[in-house]
């Protein structure tokens, strides 16, 4: 008799048993529907993810499965509580179908950082792939040094995705 028993019925009514008295009350359901973001509100990856799943009529749970994270992680990104880790960016870009921040480059270092992150690579992983020291990548990203010679060629190839373009166009900074 002293134990509380919760029994959820199909009518969404909760029954409480306390000292042989029976009390019923209707549960209110809170339905969360986020506001649809306008184009000028798309400032973070979370905003872009929110817009995309709403466009596709998906649920957060489905988006989480596609991006291979937990649905709480999706909610945190959308509320800008935290930002996605580098390892999740390739899956996010695949889900979005576009790169949301391509035009945000101010320097060569920023462009290297963004391209590296979009591929989900750390500085060390990128350095291994293109065959240079990680400290060199770090100094390029911080703007302390600029690539030259062979380094310039491999960096241009990385920044253009392997497409052949003139080096001065690839390094337009």
C-alpha cells in the first residue's frame, strides 16, 4: 500500500495509489517544435543541421543515426551548447550535402584549418598524408610561415582536392 505504482494507460492517465486512495490526473504532453531557421540565422553548424533535418522531415534520432552520434549530441549542437568535433565533420557535411562555411576564409591559415577539419583530419594526420612535419602545418595555420617550393605544390593539391589549377589561384591569400 505504501509503494507508489505508476501505471500508464493508453489514454495517457497516470494512476497513483497512496494509502488506499486512488487519484487520477491527466498528463500534459510537451511537444517540442524548434523554430525553422531563416537563411540569415544560419551561423553555426548546429543551425545548418537543424534546418536540414526540418527540410527532410526527419527526427533528431534519425539524424543522429546518419551522423553516427547520440540524439542528445544533435540537440546540443542545435542549441549551440557545444560544437561538433573534427571527427564528425565528414558525416555532417555528407548529411548537409554542402559545406556551409566555404566563403569564411580570411587567410591561408584559416583555409588550411577549414579544409583539414572538413576532412576530419588532425594536424598530425594531414602532415602524415602529405608527407611533412606536423609543426609545419601548425606554423602555416597560425600564419607564422608560408609554404614554398614543393610544400606549396602539395598544399595547393590538398586545398583544391587534387584538381589541377594554377598555384597562384589556389593560394589566393
